[in-house]
């Protein structure tokens, strides 16, 4: 079967990810595929404190803001389309109330600052080398929030510009947390609005920048999510109907490779057990009052209690409560 795929060399880090380590993830929407999976099997993760970010300037700026513990002020917000919003944050933080918007942003900033201080791993997924800046003040924005397109200037950043910005960011990160290790990925999601050729130029610049830092620092690694989808699978069967986003099969393939090469074997074994419990937890019985369903719940209650005792650093309270809830 392997003859149907191009071979790919994935070099794992000397010390791989394990349970009881903290993992901060930031970047494009593909970040959440990795982060949601890790969170689901109970790794200690914090995802996208600014919401989804695509371009290098936004990702770098957000990381510096976590290092500094920046707190946003009312003057950092703007009102558009009946919502208070931030140019540095995803629409997830927007709100009809200025105060609530500000509170959500600053609570997330504080949480990111404290989490990053103790993080063992930072996973950064870059989506695009295109950057948008406000014409009125040349400020880079992370999200255009459906503002008129003539408010912005769109620029394909040069490799040199991205290297300069991220070099400073990485040094700030390592000063703030000397134990931090970083995994870069490039999102396999095609930014087709930029155009096919432009998207490829953008991805190529991101890959070149990331490899520069992986070669420069012995604690920075590159996980080839982009190549696994584009070069190994390389078939539109592995994309959703929009032909842009990788589908479930493709994402699962990438995650399998990530677990195999970047997570230590004992933690992978624990994750497999947790996954079985989570699958049972999500099962919704058609006939919940039957003796068969009660036996099912009791069986997984016992299994979950065994795992909770075996791995006290994992929180199974939600699952135990669920399996204990038969009539």
C-alpha cells in the first residue's frame, strides 16, 4: 500500500511531547485540528488566545503580547457592524458591549501570559504570508471584520521581513521561557482567494522562513502538515467540497503522523485508552432505559475509574459523572 504514496521523512525531536506537559497552540484554523484532538484526549493545552490568526505578523505580535502580559484598553477597540471589535483578535471576541469585549480579550491575554510562562511546547501553524494593514495608520490587522476592502493594503511579505519579525519574537519567547520548545507547521488549507499562484508563493515563503529557524535553533522543529496533504495524499478526494480545506480523512492522516513522530510512545498508549472512553462518552443510546445500556454505562464507569486511578494527572470527572447517571 505504501507504493501508492510518496515517501516522506519526518524527523522527530529528541524528546517528544508527553502528558503533564503544557502545550500552547496558535495560528491558523488548522491549529485547532491539532489542538482539539490533543485537548479531547486530555493533554494540557491552551488554543488560540487571540482566536484564529493566519499571517506571520499577527501571530508574532500576539506572542509578544502574551510575553508582555499586555492588557487592552477601550481605545484599542472600534465599533463596526453593531459590534465592538479588535483588529488584533478574531470575531469570537467581538461583542455588542464594549466592556464585555474588553473583558473577554484581557481575560484571554492574562491566561495566555500565565500559560506561556509554564509551557513546555508552543505549536505555531502559519497560514499565509499575506498581510493586511490599515491605510489610515499602517497598522497590521489580524482580522478585517468585514470592513470595506478599501480600508486596507494587502502585501505579500518578503522572506526577509518575516525573518526579521519572527527572529525578534523567538528571542523574546526564549528569554521569557527558557525551557520552551517550538513546533512550526504550515497549514495545508489553500487560501484560494489570493489565487492559486499567489497561494503557492505565500506557502513557499512560509516554508522557507520556518526552515531557517529550524536550522538556527536546536529547540525549533518543523512538522510537515502541508507536505503530508499536498505531496503525500495529493488528491482532491482528501478535500472538502470547497477543494480548499482538508477533509476528515486527510486531517486524521496528519494527526496520526503527528502522534507517531512527536508524541512519546507511553503517552500515545494513554491517548488510545482515553479515546476509547471519550467515544463511549459520546455514545447516545436510542433506548437508554434498557438493561443493555445500563450494562454499557457500568462497564465504562469501571474502565474510567481504573484509568483515573492509574493516571491521577488526568481529569475524568465529567466522564465518571456521565457513566454514573443511569436511571
